[in-house]
C-alpha cells in the first residue's frame, strides 16, 4: 500500500535553505536552521547542496511545510511504495560524490 513521503530531488536543490527556515519556524517558533528537521549540507567546492530529511521529521502530520516553501521543487510530497531511506547528515559527502559521478558520465 502506497503512503505519502517526501522525495528529495538533489539535482534541483539550489541550497537556498528556505526548507530549513520554514521547518524551524513551524517546529520551534523561531527562524533557526539548527532546529530544523531537514538539513542542507554544502559539500566540496563548488558547493553541492545535499538535502537530508532527518529521522525526527514527522512530515508536519501530513502537510510538510518544507515542501511548500521549496521554490526549485527539490522536495516533493508524493505517494511512494515504501519509506525512502533517510541518510545521516554525515553521509552528505558520499551522497554528493555519488551524485556527481552519476551526472559526469
């Protein structure tokens, strides 16, 4: 049975961090990305933005604010067969390198 989850489209992320700000204001009442349940890691130079949805994300109980404020549409709220993997922030460098290798071929 399909459920709704956030799909991350890394190739569309510009690193603007609006998703982090939107999440933090909804969850804590203040604009503080440290309290966000989504993190944008900037890897290497030139910087490659890597959006990571944390395990603590509850999808704003079915109406994820990060998706609504993601202007480049790097986050999509959609029906999926299974919950996508939620990598750790420490995996950002490997994710960026894998992505770069896939688009460089």
